[in-house]
């Protein structure tokens, strides 16, 4: 508008007016991109909050950076806290312990079996005319059994359980790395975002002053 008014008064050129118009359209293009990005962020926010995205979901225009006690802590501390609180990590730990127990049980099943055998009898002769003393008989012993050949079936079971245990350990490690990476990424993204908001606010104020000075000059 200022360039058009300057052109009409004869103190500006048509090229300046057209250049200002092009800059205005480019700014409009960037604005529409940013509006779409804002709506995308609103959708992500609704998903995190567990609510349905709609036009009724309004976010305040007042940009206040909340104080974050978590951001003041060391990132390593936040990683350790996340590993303790994430249910999928706890479940993966439990699955690994179960796989280890199954491997141990399969190894024990592969070994020879030792069992104890015992028996006892008591006979009463009170009605017998020959003796009045009861008779006690005891027997006991150990039995050792081991299937020395079963087509390597038990050996393959042990190998399979070990493989399942290693796979579960890898799953646990992958989930832990995912949590650690997520904490690291969001920790520094938050710190960077705080600085970006401060820088952007200062840039907006500087742009307003520059615009007002340019408008006054026109």
C-alpha cells in the first residue's frame, strides 16, 4: 500500500510497486505454510492429549514458556527415569527373565534325572498266637535315569531356547535405545525451541520497528 501510494504521488517507480506486491504475495505464501504447520501441530497435540482434533480445540495465542524442572536436570537423569517408567521396557525385562528361566529349565531337562525311592510297611500280629510284636519293614534308594539318545531333540530345544533368549535381549536393547534417543531428541529440541521463541520474539519486534520507520519515511 505504501509503495502504491508513493507511485501515485509520483515519488516512486512502478518497479518498486510491483516488487512490493511480489514480496507481499511471497509473505502470504509463507503465512499459509505456517498456518498449515500450526494445524499439524494442533493435531499432534490432540493425539498426545488423547482427545479428538476438532475446531473446538483452541490453543491460547499468549505464548508463555512454562518453567520446566525436567529441562534443568541432566539428560542422563531423564533417560534413567524414562527407562524405569516406560511400561514396554518393564514388560521387555519381564519377557527376558522368562526367556532366561525357560533356557535354564531346558538345560536342566537335558541333564540326567536323579530320583529318590522309598517304601515302608508295618504289620501287626496282635491276633496271632505266635507273637505279639509288630513287624516293621523299610526300603529306600536312589534312581538315576538319562535318555542317552533321543535324536538330538533335547539338544535342539536347548539351542532354540538360547536363541529365543538372545532375540528377547535384542528386543529389550532396541526398545531401550529408542527411549534413550527419544529423550535425547526431545530434551535438546525443547531447549532449542525456548531459544527460538526468544529470538523470534526479538525479530518480530525489530521488524515492527523497521516497518514503522520505513512507513514514516514514505
